């Protein structure tokens, strides 16, 4: 969901000859990001303004989930490539930190301030453990550590998945398995059903966690750590593998929601990597699209297998066909954009893609801070006037934070990476 192509903008890279670029960025990815961010904004604005939309989005199609899944496929497409084209694993993590954390922390602090003055609602369970929730939020792994009642910024749960995916990719890089994208994606797709049928939720600190589930987490972590440490090229890499495994495995096995859905998210990102390999010519088109189709079948199967459950906010019954329809639509949009990757996309859409990370976060603050229009004007209903105010206000605020926060800290990150590279050079 939140990526840049600086590390991928190598003119000698084969994929560069197969994708239209602008300023070192893949146009079709920026277009997808722009559409995804706009879908999330529209979803959250509509939830507040039109109560009937909540029932529709819960039972049939969720624009927010649609946008989020597009972000996940995009991350899967570009993140492994960014790591492989970069200078080192350390440089990759420095870049990711300056790309993600400064803006996230800024929005989190703003949300906490608005919450303190009564403007921003926040999660209902926040005050149950405010100190713990504050700490876990700042780690960006809060979704796995504390669950949905811990996140002050409602959209931040996706970053927990992104963070763990970066850990997985890093482990694969250390173990020199990162280019085995097809078998990895097939394994991830197969895990959807295994997780849905057999994997408990919140195996570490959930209400149903037991000694047996915690021992399972410890054993799984040890197995993964030993496996990748033994495949590491150096002792330093082996130590990094142990650290990454010790973080990633307990987190992912402590997912608070349906295990099959969580597995589907990770599988989606691994499928995105296969599509990158196909675009780069490392995987045949026939094999790449076969994996893509297999993932679609697995998602549909998951939607048919899952039992309905009650959505706590709107009171609607969650029919899992909604997730099937929504995720399939996200996949199809990505496929269409990938097929059109040589063609230009509308500049407004590319602009939204460039500011998409800011837009994804600040719109939640704008919806709470900007007032609703009290009356209709010129025959336009007040709800629609408010909708336009929130959407365009969010875009304006995101433009500001993109230039003043995102770009500023990206520059700082690049400078730090350059210093690290200079120190690493032989004298």
C-alpha cells in the first residue's frame, strides 16, 4: 500500500522497458494507488453520512476493502523488487522507516490530540489499556499486538500487515529464497484454507489463547528462525534472520480476526510479487496468470466456506460473499491496469497516486475535524455538500502533508542511506 519506486528506477532493469513510467514511477501503479485511496475515502465518508451504506457495504460490496486489497497487491508487486534492487537489507529498512513512520506518527499524534479535546472519537476500548495501546500504536504492529480496539487511526490496521510482509520478504532475501515467487505464492494461497479451518485467532494474548497455542507459537518461531539462520550467508545475516522470525511469526499467529482472511491478505501480496516476476520476464505469462487465477478461486472458495457473522458497528450480518465479490473486483482492477501498463493514465489519477499514502491517513482526521454542512444549498442536499467538503478537504490536506512531511523525511532517509553507503565503501 505505501511504496515508492526510487529503488526500482534503474534504466537497465528489464521491467522498465515494459511499463510506462513518469519521474521514475510506474504509472499504472500510481493510477491504482489513486483509485484505491479514493475508494477508501469515499467509503468512510459514506459510512458517516448515509447509514444505509453501512448495511450495503457489509453485505454486498465494501469500497474500503476494495481499495485496501488493491494496495496490498501493489505492495506485493513492488516491495520485493525494491529490496532486490536496493543496496542492502539495512538500506531497505531505513528507506521503509522514513517512508512510513513519520507521517503515521504525525497522524497518530494529531488523532490523540483531537481525541483529547473531544473532536475525534477513537476506538471504544482505548481507555481499557491506554498506555499499552499507545505503545503498540507507535510500533505500527498494533493490529497483531492489541487488536481492533487499540488503533486510534481507523485505517492503520493495514500497516501492521505491510510491516509483517516486509519481515517475510526480508527473511526470504536472507535465505536466498526471494525469487522462488511462484511456489511461495502457491504455498500462501494453500494456507488460506488451512488457516480458515484449523488456525485459532490471537494465539498469544487473546481470550482463547492457551498454553498449547503459546507453545505452538514458540515452536513455529524456533523452526523458522533456525531454518533461515542456517541458510544465511553470514553470521550477521543469521542474527537478523533470528530477530525477524522472533518478530514476524508471533505477530502473524496473533491475528485478531478470521484466520482465513488474514492468510488471504498475505497471499494477495505474494501473488502481486508473481505478477512482478511475470512483467519482468522472470516468469512466463501462462504461469503468472495461472497463479493469479488460482488466488481468485481460493478467495471465492473462502467466501463460500465462511459462516456469516454479526458486524458490530452497523448491526448487519456479514455475508462472506461480500469479501469474495470485493476482493475479486480488486484483483480484476489490478489485472486491467497491468494489461494497460504501457499506456498513459490521467494525470489527476497519477497525482492522487503520488499523495495516496497521505490521503489514506489524513482523510480520517478530516472527516472528524471538518464540520458537516447544516443545510442544503442551491438544491444540493447537505449530505452531498458535506461529502464534497470532506473529499476535497482530505485531498488538500494530503497534498500539504505529502510535500511537508512525506517528501521531507524521504529526503532525510536518502541522505542517511547515502552516508551508510559511504561508510561501507572500502578506503
